[in-house]
C-alpha cells in the first residue's frame, strides 16, 4: 500500500489488489483555494470525507462521480477494501467521522478533524 500526504488532512492511498489493478482512495480532498495548497486530482475509486458540516457537504459536487463517496458513519466493503466510519465531533461540536481502512493486511485509522480529548 502506498500512502501519500497531500496537505492538511488529505491523504491518497493506493492499494494493490492484483497484478492488473489497484484501488485508489482519496481522504479529505480540500477544495478551497484559501489554503494556498493546490487541490489534489479529484479522481479515485473511493472518496472519504471526515468533515460532516453543511459547508463541506456543499463542496462534494466537485468530486468525480465515478468514485464511491463515503461521508458518514457505517461499515463499507468496496472493491475488497473494508472501511468503517465512526461518528464523532470537532472542537466546535460540528459532526466529524473517524475512518478505519483495512486492506493488504494493514489497518489504518484516519482521525480527520477530531476534537475530542479522549476516545470512548
């Protein structure tokens, strides 16, 4: 699995499924130009959005419609990648999602904009 940090809370994961293919996962793509960072290419098989605020949901229309979008809690099995979303909140009490991603015998946790001091 290749993991690339794209700035802020954005990561791109590339999981090799077999000799001929891979699964690309883009976590928290930033779409605003105020950050000064160039937005990552918005193409992936799976998109994970950890910011559950209404402002962020309005920006989701820019994401590639060919990818599978996950922006809420739940359990997902997409293209052999197991993803679990857990509801939490930011420091400002806005909704947020923690994701665990399992593939290639590796388990990754993306905390996004976690605002809690302790996890339950």
